[in-house]
C-alpha cells in the first residue's frame, strides 16, 4: 500500500486463503505469476490513467459537445466520486463472491463504459458513462492486491508491490502527458474520443488474460456491506459538491444554498450512523475510531489535500494553457510532463528514504511542493500572456519531486502510529480519502478559477492570467497546510517499514 496515488481498498490487505482450484488445463500458480501480475497491472494502469488523463481533453470535449465548465467538472468528478465511495464495498464484493469474478466483472464494465464515453453524443451521456467507469473501477481495483497475496510468496511481495505502486503513480501523474500524445496523434480522426476508446483493446486483452491466468479466492469471514454508509456519504458529498460546481454558473439559485446548508447535517448523520455500526460490532464504511489519533488524522488530511492539489491543478492549468494562452493539447501535455517525471523519480527513493529519515523526508517534500508552486505563480504573474513552456517545466519538476517525496511514503509514516490490527482499516481510509480529495480539488479549485474568469467565452488572456494567478495562490496555501500537517506525523517508521 505504498502507491503514490489512489489505490485499492484496504479490506484486501489481510491474509488470504489459498487460491481455489484452477480451471482444467490452467498453468500452476508459480508459472502463472508473471502473466497474472501483468494482467492486473495493465488493468490498474488503465483505471489510474482515466483519473487524470481526461484532464488534457477538457477544452476539446467542451468544444465538441458544447459543454459548460461546470459540466466538465462533473465529467472528472463523475468518475472519481463513485470510485471513492465504493472502494470498500468493492473489496467486500470480492470477498463474498470471488475476487477473480469481481475483477473480471469490473474490468468488463469499465471497458464497456469507456466505449460508451468514447461515442458520447452529449455531455449528459458522457457524465453517465464516467459514473459507470467509476463504479466498475471500484469493483475491480480492490481485487488487485488479492492477486498479489494469493500468488506471491511473502518474501517476494515487497519489490512487486513497489512495482504496483509505481504503475499507479506513473499512470496517474503521466495522464495529462499521455493524453496529450493521444490527442496530438488524432487516431482515425477521433480527437478526444481516443482517450476513452483506447481502453477497448487494452480492456479486452486484460479480460482474456484474466480468464486464463487469474486464480479465484474468497474470504469466508462474511463481512457485511455498509450500504447505508455509502448512501449517506454519497448524499452528503452531492449536497456539497453539486452547488459548488453549478451554483456559480447558474447565478447561485436558491436550491444551491439549500443544498449547502443541508450538507452539514448530512455529514453529521453519516458520522452518527457509522459510530452506531462500530458500537454494534459491524463493519462500517469508515472506521471513525481511528480519527481519535492525532497523527492519523493529520496523515489523512495531508493525503486528501495532496490529491486535491493534483486534481485541481491539472483541471485549471490545462484550461489556462489551452483556452487562455492557445497551447495545443499535445504541447500542454509535454509542458506538464515534468510533474510526472519528478514525481516518478522521487517516488522510487521516497519509501526507503522515509524508513531512515522518517517524517523529515515528507517535510522536505512538502516544502519543495510549496516552493515550486509559489515559483510557478510568480512566473505566471511576471510573464503574463507571454508565458512559455521552459519556466513552467522547471517549476513543475520541483513540485513533482516534492509530491513524490510526500505521497509515496505518507501511508507508511502515518501507520507507524497505528496498531497493526487497524492497519487495514487505516489503509482503506487513505484510499477513499485520496479519491475524495480528488473530487474536492476539482470542485473547489474549479469554483475559484472559473468564478474569477466570469464569462469564459469572452475572457481575455489577461483575465485568464489573473484567474490562474489567484488559483495558484490558493494552491500555495494548500501546500503550506501540508507542510504543517506532516510535522504532526510520527518521527520514524517502525522496523518493519509497514
């Protein structure tokens, strides 16, 4: 569970029974290890890429479908929100009905939804397809670690889990770059639709490989489904997020204020419901007792803010470069690529560094994030509409290195203060929190940026520059919050490195 970005649900991070009998003629577990891991890593890359790769296509989708910026925010959040809400439930579906079966059902659903998104004729259709993608990803994702635990001997898991984390990190942070390449290639004249339709051959290959190579396993403990918690969490988040996205565009009608006012009581109701389930000895969606520990709460909040920083930045900065400064999608992708490179390189050394330096590694990373974001803001203010790619590249490389130093080891460092018996629940909250942070980043940062633009269709370049500068200022404040929060984390990781 050291991925740099949203990963599978935690409930699979427990010892699993041996795999069920393989289908007749299937290879032995040892011989199918490599192909099986290739299948799940391929699917993992695909679902992680769709978290951020769509950002680069936002201006093109908007032009092609005549969509508003608020609708485009839902194109992004429509995928991430169900992914966040259903991660834990997806893990329990695999426990109850078989993890191989759940993985294949989720993969098939994700592939079909990708095709539906690629052929969407209007933005409502596209948002609906993205929601289905998110649901399918939440069912499929939690099964991945089960494959590792069933097939990989304990002594070999650490390096392979590092590869798993690296795949998620690369897919997520390189999404805008790869999306720009696909947009620039314009395969078959499909334009932005290529980003979704490319999932069809990948999904088919992974599905066929899964049929042959993946083992089946279950969990006989019979943990229940907290569907009430899922419903209450979804209601509370929608009451908060929907008016944040559409209220500005519609002139803040009365219903937007009613929704915002109702969001608070809805969250209170969710907390009471989850506490009641804990007291009854049932399995809640969120293990609230963990938030009684200061270090855990600080780690979760830092994790959420880092995810919000990334999702909010890519949405607004891509629109700024393309709609404001006239960059092409391909040039935009390569301009933001140093973020991906910096994050990937830093992630490879961050976890072993944290084992020796503890939270100091995270403090250094958070400070680098802050300096890089502040430097980018200064460059935008000074250069204005004459901004070029080179100074952006330098700043984003610093931000990326800082983010890699923070996001890769933050789970391990936070778990150093958590009893081992709660490690699975804590990891689940991290996974869900990271996805939820991504939703809030899109909603809140988008509200700031698009609100400052006022009428986006007639906004001048200078207006785009002013809006981006203020938005980056908000990002700097969030980076400073991460700096403060990581100082609360445990000083050292335990001897096992968690």
